[in-house]
C-alpha cells in the first residue's frame, strides 16, 4: 500500500484512481485524488475477478490509473501476476 501511495504522490495528474487490494488491506483516502476501491478475498478470488474489475474501473468508473496490490507467485498468485503483466504491458509495475 505504501507503493500505491507513493505512485499517487509522484503522479499528481492522477485525479481519480482505481485501487484493487487483497485480503484486509485498505488504501484509504489520498490527498488530491479520489479513490475507487475494490477488494479481493485472496489471490484465487483476484484471479477469477481481475479482468472484470479492470473493465469496471476503466469503462464504468473512468479512472485515470489503476493500481492493483501484487500477490505472491505461488498457486493462483502466479496466474494473477501473469494476467496483470499482460494487462499492464505498457505501464509501470511496482
């Protein structure tokens, strides 16, 4: 979450951000940026929902940027991280 805050602080042009966290993690309010948040229960839940969440944030919420909390590469986490790499092919990944 600290990396997400840092990205938003370093990019003041992001006025509306979509944030996807895993488990109990919550980003909370960010100065100068409205945040639309979604939570996934775990890596497996995120693997099942990631593309729907990305589409919702992009097409319905009209965010300037989407930040997704990374998950470990074990089990479903590997699938999630591969999908995120492909979805963010020309964007920054932290």
